C-alpha cells in the first residue's frame, strides 16, 4: 500500500492512498484578518500550496462545519467550481 500525507496548512491536508486523493477541510485563504460573528481571527501564514497546485482530487472531507473558510468559494479556486461534483464527506456537529 502507498500512503502519502501532505500538510497544506491549518486543517487542510492531501491524503493519498494507492492513488486515491482525499482533501481534508480545504482552506486556501491568504494571511489576513477574518471577522466572525463572535470573534476576529487572524491567519499569519498562507497555505503551503495553491488549490491549483493540488491537482485532481477524488473526495473532500469536511470534518466539521465551524469554519467560514472551508470550501474556498469566495476565492474562485478550482475547488469552488468542481468540488460539489466530488464525493463530499461531511461530519456535522
């Protein structure tokens, strides 16, 4: 069995198992402040790679629904255009 895990940043990792590519909690926002209803967060570093650099993926795992930056819809990345055609594994609290 072939296994590779690439940490992209924050909760985002690319897990590859025998050619199957799973992307966890995709966040690709650049550094900056993010105002949530109850708190202001600040990212100090950006992701280790862009969404385009990730390439083709087979599934997306959303481990929780508490981050406003999961699924980078406002960034217009390749994931925002195609991720919803992929299997989406979502654990809702």
